[in-house]
C-alpha cells in the first residue's frame, strides 16, 4: 500500500513512511520534566521549512497546555491522550517518526497500563496505539489493537479507518470494504473518502478512485497537511493513468497552499521525469529531500541520475539508501519501537540490483502479508530480474487477483508472463497498460528482456 501517515485518531494519509535521515535528535532522549518522578518527551526544534507558522503555533500551544495541566495533576490521563495526538501530528509534518512514534506510543501505553475505568479514554489510547503500529508497519498487531478498540465503541468512524488500513495491508480486501462501508456510514469525510478511493483503485476502478479522492480534498481545509496529502494523492492517481497535465495542476495547487510541501515537490519531479526534463526533476527531488529525507525520495533521485546516464552517481546514492535504511531500523530499535522495514529494504536492494538480498526481504514481507497484492507484485518483479520466471509467474497470479488497472503493474506483470511462457497473456497485459497510460516509465521499458 502507499505510504500511510497518521494524524490523531488516524487521519487520512499516505502510506507510512520510514525517514532515512540519521539525525542525532531523532532518538536521543529529550524530555520535559513534570515533577521529580514524571517527565514526557519534548518537542524537538523544527526545521523552519517544515509546515507553516500557524500550524506550528497550534501544536506548540497544545503541547504547552498539556504540560501545564500535568504539572497541576500528573494523573490527568486526558493530557497523555492529547500529547500523543501532538506527537503524531508533529511526526507527520517533520517525518521524524522514530522519535515521535515512540513518544506517542509511550503516552498511549500510560493510559492503557493504568486500566482506567474511563472507557472513552481507554478507547482513545487503543486508537492511538493502532495508528502508531500501522505507521510502523506492524499490521497484525495494529489489527488486533484496532479490534480491541472496536469492541469498546462501534460508533467511531476513525477506528474503522484503522481496520480498513490493517486489512488492506494484510490483503483482507473483502473485510476492508466492509469496514470502509461502516466508516463512511458513520462519518463521510476526508478520512473515509480517501479510503474509498484507495479501495476502488485496488479493485481496478481508476476513475472511481479519482472521484472519491476529489471528494476527500473538497472535505478538507485547504492548506491543512492532511488535505494537501489528499490533493497530492489525487495528482498521483492522475499520474497513474498518464494524465500529466492534471497531475501537475494538483501538485502546483498544493504547493500554492503549502509552500515547500515535500510530497508535492516529489509529485512535480515525477511529472518532469515523465517529460524527460531530468535536471528539473533532480532539482525538485533534492528540494523535497532537503525538507524530508524519506527513502523513496532518495531512491527517485538515484533513478533520475541513472536516466541522465550517470550510473556511478546512481549507484552511490542507492548504496547510501541501503545504509540509511539499515541505520533507520537501528534508530527505531534505539527509540524502543519496532519498525517493519522489509518492503523498503527489498525495494532498495532491488534498485541496487542486489536481487538475492531484495528477495530475502520481499519474502519476509510476504510472511507478514501473503495475500497483499503489492507484496506479491514486488516479489514477482524481483524474481523476474533474477531470471526465475516460473516463480515470478506464481507471485504475478496473486498480484493481479484484484483486477488492478495500474498500468505500471500491468506492464511489469505482462513482461513476467511473456518470459514465463504465456506470451498471449503477457502481450495482452502490456497492451492494456499502454491503453490506460499514454506513456510508460523509461526504466520499465528498459527492463524488458
């Protein structure tokens, strides 16, 4: 699934992500003292390019109010819930999920461990915990916690969002649809519309996915981070079907509302890449990395250098991505949280053409979610690169089981079937991909054997 980043009570977001920046502050313990016995994680100094002043002021004020309330009453569990929300929001904006994910989990566990008789507080703590677990890609654990919360409250739309996300990642698509139906019946808003969009995309309804994401954008407040995430995702949906002009419009619009928004900058870089304006794409990608050094951003930079013909630079960057991802996993462990980075590492080793290591991590990913179509597509593509076409076809069968109409997926799986001996199906899939999108990524075209 696309990256999912969560705001308080699982606001809509794209798909989680591991930040590869190795900042000392990301895991070094920094606390705000409540009294001689109690302290809570501090808000870290934020890069001035991240977010906007009004947003930062709101988060800081919320944090300060909770700190003052706890100094008056350290047993006020409501304040730990509020602080968890602050940490999740700040982690989403800054990309420092190792530090803020750990902080939010600590706050939620304080409430859960207290075994309070206040069911609403207990429910909120479980909701937060499921959100953090999803962001850490601990999908089975997140599903279990979300189910525990659902048993306490079947009238809260957000917890059904967690159930949707966990079931999608685990490949339980029919159950995800049921949970999404329940969610939108309770509260049709940005969070529920965005999940409708993604489920439609999974089931091959590209136009329906676009329509639902438009509704998500319209339901949000222009300039809010979650709204601009939805707007960028709408642009990505247009990119998927080869509509570069509409995609560019959404990305530019987002940057107009939220200056230097890294996801919109990456979107613009994708447009420039498709138009073969590689220097411009590199500049935009570097700008995004300057704000949020997320692994997929850096991997895109390597692809761009390769397309320019600078294979040495591309190889250096890909090696750095692998090192930074491994360092990131260690930082998460140091922060006391367990992040499942198997998919990111599989993609990084794949890009570096280290196919055995890529398959090792892809199989670890599949052990957690064997029915997920994205996980099977990745394993299939790695096997294709290794020349194991029979194995690639087995994974391809599962990758296509939901009738996806993503042209990149169709094209890649078409190559797999062709090399596995089913030329008719392979050709049909490639032709279908080209009929959906007017262009195909040059890297994919070059991958044809």
